[in-house]
C-alpha cells in the first residue's frame, strides 16, 4: 500500500482498522483539489474482497448529517450505502458501473435520472410542514454582491444578478431531503441494478427547488434532454414552483458555488461564466444550455 496510514486521519483510520478484512490497497480520489480543505476520499481494497470508499468531510456535523439521513431515508434508494461513521469520517460501499459522461445527453437516461432525483425528494412520508419561509440570513448569504465580485464577476453584473434574484424570490418553498450535488459525474449505470447516485457527502435537508437548480448548474443538458429530466422528475414532485422562480434558484446556485470556490481557493470561472450567460439570455429558462 503506497498511502501512509496518517494520510487517512485518525477517524478514518479507526473505521478502516475495524473492518473484518485487512486493508490491502488505497487510492486517493479528490476531484476538487484545494489546499484549504481537509476533505479527502479514498478507494479502499480489503483482503476479504470488499471495496469501500473512505471519506473525510469538513466537519463532524456534516458527516453525522449524512449518516443520519442516509439511515433514515435511503436504505431502499438507488444510492451508494453509507456503512460506517466516526467523527468527520465515513465509509461507503463502492459501486461498480459505467460513469455517465458530463456531456452526455441520452434522453432516456436523463428521464431516468429525473425519476431518481424526484424519488429522493419525495422519500419518506410527506410532512405537513414541508413548506418553509426563506430566512433573510440565507438570502443575504446567497446573494452577496461583494463575494461575487471577489470571485471574479464585474460589479455591474453582480448587482444585476442579485437584483434579479431578489425580484424573483419565492416567499416559501418546499423543504426536505436533498442530494446537494446531483449531476452526471455522480451517476453510475450499475450492471443489473441500473442508475445509481454516488458521492453522497452533500446529502442534507434544504429547499428542493434549490437542489434542482444545483443539477441545472452542475449538469448542463440540451433542451430536450433537460425536458426529459424534468418529465421524469414529475413522477414524484411537480416542477411548477421551480420553473416560476427559476431565475432566483439558478442565481442562488451559481453565487453560492462561486463563493464556495472562493473560500476553497479554486477558480470560480465556471459559475461566473454561467451567470453571465444567464444574464445575457433574453428569456432565461432551465431548458437552455450555454455555449
């Protein structure tokens, strides 16, 4: 094994040593490289033949949230299982399968992906209190002109984006289980089992139309493909509120991504470029892909 034990951190090392098989090999996998983040992920091969994914998240609270929600709601869902938790560390099953390409627009699988996300949003019994008001603090954090300019956006575009978002903001929105990063690169076509979602470290409870906007941002699709995605999604939950307030949710997703990348010390070029294209579009809608 080429990775030293100390690279895992104490919590993940403890989880690994508790497994029935001996760790034989470990490979580091971390798509968002940042010197400011303690996040890490590893492919772990054990002597008993099992392969798991080991994760270190930013905080114990984040890891506990993923563990709690996964156990409460996702035992029968098509997602990678979370099998162990300690402090900021998690172990997940490693699913074999064919990755869905980021630029792939197969309409049938797009519809299947929409069904999957809609099912995650509607998992468990419906709750009477699923609609919540958007608190001013969340709005202010999401629509921060200064952070947007610091991330590389020009001041005029930043002010225009924030003003547009505030004009199109809903008063209340559906709150519930969200994936947080539902996109092509986190989807696998698993033999026999079909489409599954992996990399579930961002599972949380939040506004579900925001989760849809995150998918719009993270997985740009052609018009017909995204229409198929939304059609599948509507098997579980309607999209009326998302479409009616699309500009708000899309701008929030882009601004929060730019601010996150700024904090992590990585380029915010992609969300800034998407934002500028959105502002230039005469009729911004989710059934649209920037060039």
